[in-house]
C-alpha cells in the first residue's frame, strides 16, 4: 500500500497503521478515506497530500 505525505507539515499517512484517533482503521487505503478527513497534525485537507 502506498504512503501519502502532507505537503504542509510532513505527516505521512501509512495505510498499514491508519489513523485510529481520526477514526480511520488500519488497512484503509488513502483513496478510501472520507473527503472530510484532515491531517491529524496540521488540519490540512486530503488535497494537500501527495503520494510518496
């Protein structure tokens, strides 16, 4: 699975880990995260992430 990096703060979304605090279960592909999800560090939207 591909990792995605926030271009604002550098946070890396790793689908094997997910974002449990944000309600995203481990194993969730970035494409399947709801559009309203935001970076857990800086609050940037999904559109501010790029594939690593």
